[in-house]
C-alpha cells in the first residue's frame, strides 16, 4: 500500500477542484443538455479535474522540486477545456468538440516533451516516472483486455439469435482489427485526460483512503466516490432518461475497475502509467468491442445493471484477495 504525505490544506484544495468544480460544471452542463446541445466537451474537461486538484494543491503549498512545467501545462489545458465547455453553451457551434480534441492532442504531445526532458528526480518524487517491469505491465494490460472482452462477448452471447450472429460476423471483418491498430498511436496523442483521472484517483486519493480505512475498504470507498464523481455526466450526458440506472451502473463499474486498477498500480511498482493505459483501453476499446464510440444518451434497464454487477464482480473483485490489499502489520 502506498502512503502519501499531504497536508489538510492540500486535501481541501484537491476536494474543491476534483469534486467541487465537477459539480459546479454540472450547472452549465444541465442548461446545454436541456437546449439539445452537444455535451461531449464537458465530459472531456471533467477528466482533467482530479489531477488538476493534486497539482494545484502542490503548487499552492510550494512543494520543492515539483515538475512545475508539466503541472502548469496540465492546468492550462484544463482551463482551456473548461473555456471550450462554456463556449459550447453560449455558441452552438458543432466544431467545439473538434477544438477540444485538438487542444488535447497538442497538450498531450507537449506533455510528453516536458515529462521526458524533466529531471528524473522530479518525476520520481511525484509519481511520474515509469517504475517496475515492462513485462509485468504488458501482462496486466493483456489480462484486462481478456477479461473485458469476455464480458462483452458474454453479453452478446446471452442475447443470442441475430445479435450474436451479427457480432460474430463483425469480428470476422477487418473493422475491429483496424480500430485496434489505430488505438496504439492514439494513446500518445490523447493520454492527458486519462492521466488526469488516474493521477488524482490512483496516485493521490486511493492511498489516503487506504491509510485511513485499510487497504480493502479504502479501495472500495474510492470506487464509490469515483462513481459519484460521474453524477453530472450520468444526469446530463450518459443517460438523461435513465440516470438512476446509469449512476448505479457507474458505481458498480468504478468499484470493480477501481480494485483492478489499484491492483495493477501496486503490482507494477506503483507505476501510474499502467492504470493510465488501462483507463485508456477501457474507454477506447469500446470502438473495437462494439464498432461505435457513442456513449451519450444511452437507455439502461435494471436487468442490464444486474448483469453488470454480477459479471464485473466475478471478473474483478477476486483481485481483492491479492497480497497488495493485505493489511499492513503494525510495528511496535
């Protein structure tokens, strides 16, 4: 279990940005959704807030040897995404999501440059350096892909009939394999928002909760909070018509994936880049698994929620038994 040193003032800043800003941005998101506008920019911007909370807290505390350039870049891109989100409310331009995507690409490319040219000691001190073995990281990512792919195939298999036949035919085409190849370079062009969540959840908040509530209860509580953090998106982006079902599914998924992401983080030597990559795969492999990237305005039934809870629980909760979640013995 990773122990992180932080002050109460830093924690207040983190909660204010990661959660306070998220819910405040839910107000303009509500008006945009009611007006029938494209709310995608808000979803992109929200992913930046957790890391922005950590970085702003550290900068205000004037911590020594910070990777200041990378931190300031992330905060600048965060502000830009917020500005584009507000602009999409007052000006119904269909190109706002393109502008946001372009900003993320430029920010991600510059982010790699700033990270790779910064001192190793600074990256090491604030959890930004690659740690652990490469083979272990690849193995965990492949395991995740196998588990998630099994979930998707099972859901289609249970539908049976034409849906199952069509899905098998889809995998017999070149489309999913082409989409999979595209994901490789796309990660380097768009890593920043996924880093934005994982640096806040896995690097900062999970260790704090585990220190206070224990390794297992801490990671489960993180999953609940992570799920509730999505509330504005559940209400006004993912599923406005069935928002309660959407929120329930969100909490289930965040609890179970939170367990696996934390397991991966710890197993790979507290390497933040492993959960960043897992988060990226989880969000973007949907294009491979289903052939579409559309995740807004979905309609969920309680039967689907039950299926998600059972299958995700069976797939990911057993990792709680791993020694990485074993309570630490207190020394006398």
